[in-house]
């Protein structure tokens, strides 16, 4: 008998029929003797409907009242799912975040879970109930309703799994697992049976938005085995594990990419201590997040070239700030380019395999793809290239590192 | 500085515009220096929408889960009303029933309030906040969400007023007060400035459904001055009071009526001890509620005629039960009539005025209205008459007892 926490997102419970389908799925598992905790999101569209009501009143509504408002979305789902479970003969009981209790800090709309009291849930499980919990919400020390921010239901599920020492946390979504890359770009992309937490973190932050980053971090911290599965199709999905027992098998697990990069370069800055801070300080003061940073000695060796990337939304503002900074630093010039993309190879296997980077650069060069910027970490190599080469670059690397599904290759 | 509890029903907060209008009303009062607690219902239509979702899943959903579901309706309203109050510059804070805490028994969908902890609300009032509370809901000893049944927001408001020792509990609704009778039947009906709790109970139970009976009982028990006012028009409304200082002024406060009566008579039952129980026992066993009961000695003095009224919905079933009973009791005959209505004079003044009954019967006789049944209590005289005379009967009595509005009369 296993203790499983399952999470169903808004699309999976988007209509009464889908809620009934989810109830059927849960019943099958419960009849096998597993103890099941279900975490659900609001029915798709519901959160936006509620936000729409608030928008009619106030552009910037009180975060406290916003949380009171939107947390009703999940509360509706837990009641309806319990009714559907009763209908198919499954004992079930619902809990709001406050009822569990899921204790959070006071940061309305982006609260972090501090503690979970699993006692009532455990007692219900032991008496044969399926327990259905509202995702995305909790209460602070004073009983004020808080929410964890969009996608927070994943975090609720992982946190519940950690608190209950569950055997597995299953995230049901509209994809059937984590792929080697986006199948819309590379049709030969293959579903991964397993991926490590570290790889998943890199994949998630780079745009493979299957899971919320915070949920993955949480799972890693508390050693919760996490599985991504489809709500609509049968299958084993992808297991996200904290073991690295498949290091030998593959050097590279997947290829992530990000279309939203923009590149800025300060050319010929006199090279002196603190120059990086002088350039990035004003950017950071403007709340602009910087992604890749590269600094090189320039040809004359007395100056340096400093390049970094920001989100395209922040490009114009960053450019303006940089003009001022460059003048005060007596830099030669500022270059900028928002027609770039980032492609990253991700894999814990690259730690023990030298030469991945040169293989990558060679494969891209063969196709005439010029590399604008390079950045490496323990399990990731990222390159910035011209936007027009995105699809070609992804497919080239996918083939070069043998990521195709076996049937197709 | 007064402490006022205001309650706004579903129609009063039925749209964003109306919520904004309510916020404006509250602000005016708050600026006068009053401390204000607001109890709100779900936006009109919302509770039915939620029940509709449940209906799609299960005809008889779990009462516990039903309460989890429908209680979201009021939670949405409290958040939106607080946002609207913030928008007009009023400090405001919302509470669900569970957050207050409004403690109830475990009777889901018809729970009764056991206790209210007013400490947090009082602290917020003292710090200058308007406090907005979700009506109709509470929690039991284990934190399970309960609801008080439809119209329960009135009860929440009265209970909050009692707990906070408020100066007045104001029920805002779509009528501007309690009238001497239904203005749709008698256009000269007059709004009452005051009415006693006892009169209000009789008026409410007879179909003048301005307030929930339970709320009125609650107000009487805890001496909470209750006022009914219009959400949409200015005016003083009707004060429901536990004092009888206006006894001298009027003998009769109002005329109530009920169209849903049906009359059943057992003729010529041998008169023996326990006959009433033998007739009504089987009716009561079938969960049929009996309203008026009259028993007379029949002409032969050895038998009795036994008449009672039931709701029209129960008429057919009651008739069938009575046929069997009449046979076993060797009664002469069973008569029945569902084309009857009940009209009642209500007024604490009649206690000190003899002759009200004969005045009433005389007025009806003058118009050729035959009385089928009579029942009296301390502050009420009810007659059953043929349905076709309802409007004429109400108008005749309204005039006979001088209830017209002064301007019109």
C-alpha cells in the first residue's frame, strides 16, 4: 500500500465531465489499496473570471482581499470533486488550505509554505477516505487567507507529499511527461522516463514549463519523488528523481531554449575593479533581471567588453540605462540586439564527459550557425544565437546528441 | 458614535455597480463616525449557479461538500465589497464565517449558531476599519464549513449584532420596510415605522417574507433592535422593537394572508377521548404540517366535527390518509376544499381591546364574505375564507381598521 499525492491542474478539472473523469481515475487507484491525497486547482477560466470581477472595481486591489477572492476557485473544485467521488462510491473529504492547515508567511499572492499539519489528513486516509485539498492556498499565523501565486498548486502537492512522507507525488497535466525538447520544434523529441531534479530545474527555468520551479526545488529539498503524467492519456509519464543512477546512460537529457532574450554589450570599458558592479548595479536597481553575463578582455588588454542578456520586455529600459552608464564609464560603445535566442544543452551526464561543449559548437558550426555568446555551468551549456536559427539549432543538437525516440531514429 | 451591523442581501450586491453603490452608502455612515460591520450574501444568481454545478454531478450531494461549495458565494462578495470600500477611501477588512469565528452545530445546510468570537472584529473596528463578514456561514467545532440555510445572512447579522452588543442591526433589502399588508393587493398599504417582534413573527410566518423567522427570533431573544430598510431608496424603514410602547396607538398593525392553505374536515366522529390524536397522528407521521385546527360539537352532541388546514402541496396525501382514518373511526364523512385562503389580523394592541374579532367578522359579513374557519391567539385572529374573496377581504379589513396611509385616506 502506497501513499500517493496527486495533483490535477485547471485544465484537468475544467468541466464537470473532466472532474468526473478524474474521479474515475482516482477510484481505480484507490481500489488498488493506495492511500490517495488529491490536490486540485481552480476549474480553468475560473481564476480569470474572479480577477475580472476585481478588475472592474480596482486596478490594484488589496492583495489580502484578492487572495480571499481567488481562493474560492479551488474551494469550488474540491467540493465538486468530492461529490463526483461519492457518486462513484469512493469515500472522500475536502479541505481548504486553511482547514488542513497549510501555514504560510504573510506574503499575499506569493506566499511561501512554512508548515503543514498533516494530522487530520492522515486520520482521514487511515479511515479509508480519499482526501481532496485545495491547491495554491494557505493561511498565515493570524488565519488570513494567502495564495502561493499562479501554479502554486504544484507546490501544495509537493509540500503535502513531503509532510505526509508520501511515496510519490504525481503531477497530472496536459502533457504526458518531460520531453528531450519541445515536440513542436523537433517532432522526433522523445519523452524521458526519468530526469534528475537538477536537470528539471534547468529545463523548467529555460522555458519547458511543465512544472513550477518552486515545486521542483521543494521536491528536491525534501526528497519527494515527483512524476509528471497526462490527465487525458494512460502512461507512466516522467519520474523526476534525486538519484543520479542513470548518469552513464546519457550525456545529455534535453535541449531547452528561450526566445525572450535580448543582448546588450558595453564595448571598451576601462578595466578596473568594480566595473561589473558599476554596469549591473543600475540595471538591478531598476528591477531588471539579468540572465547570462560574459566579460572578456578586449584587444587592447587595458579595456574590457561586457555582455549580458535580459528579458525582451526589459530591453528598451535596459538600453537607456546602459547609455548613461557607458558615458560615465567612458566606454567606447554600446551594442544591442534583441533578435537573439538562447539554446541550452542540459544533462547531469556532462559532468563526467569532457568535450560536450566542443561537440556542440562543432555541430552548430557545420550548419553555419554563428555563436554570439557562451555560458556554461556544471550541467548546462548555453549559447546565444541569431533568432532565425532557433529551429535549425534545436534540431541539429537534438540529432547530434542522439536524443531521437528510438522508433523514429 | 454608534455600532451598527448592516446586512445586504443578494439583490443589493447582485452586480459590481451595486456593490459599488453599497460601498458608497457605507462610506457615508462611516464618515459620520459610526462603527460599521457589514454582513453580505452571495451575489444574486451565484448560489444557484453553484448548486447547478453540483446538480450536474449528483442529485443528493453530501451536505458537508455542498456547504464547502456554496459558502464560496459569500466569500467572493466580501472580497469585492472590501475592494470597493478601499476604492472610495474606506479602510475595510473581510472575514469568512470561519475566520470570525462563527461557531455552529454540525447540521450542514441548516446549522445553528452556537457562539461568536467578536474579538478580532472589535479590534478592527477600534482601529477604524469597516468589517465585512460573509453571511450564511460558519464552522463547527472541527473547523468544517457549515451554512445556516437560505436567508441565513439575516441570522448572521443579528447574531453578530448580539455578540458585539451593537446599537442596531439594519437589514437592507429590496423593500423599504414592513407594510400593513401587501401593497400589490392593497395599494393604500402603509409602511410601519415600528412593529413589535411578536407581530413581526406573526407577519413573517404568514407570508410577509421580509425577514427570516429565525433572525427575528434571535433578535428578540438577545434584544437586538432590528431595522428593515431599502438598499435602493433613502428612508428610515421599519424598526422592529421589543418594546410595546405603541400599544395605545393602534389596535391592529397589519394584515397577513396565505394563499397556500387547504382545508380538511372529518364530519360526525364519535366523540371520545383521544380522537384528535387518532386523526392527526397519521398526518403528522407522514411529515405533513398542520396549521389551523378547529373542533366543534356536532348537532347530535354525541359526535364531533374536526377541521384542520395543511399546505396545498400536502393536500392530496392528507386527503388519502384521512379517508382511511375516517373509516376506522366510523366517521360520517370527509369534506375537503383547497380553494381557500387564510387572512389574519395581527397586532399586540388587540390584547387590550375587546371586540376586535366581532368588528372583523362584521366587516367581512357586510361584503358577503362567508367565514369557513376561525382561530385566535393573543395577538392574531385568523379566518379561512373562499379563495375568490382574498383581495376583497384584505382591502375590506385594511379599511375597517384604519390602516391606510394618511396621505391617501
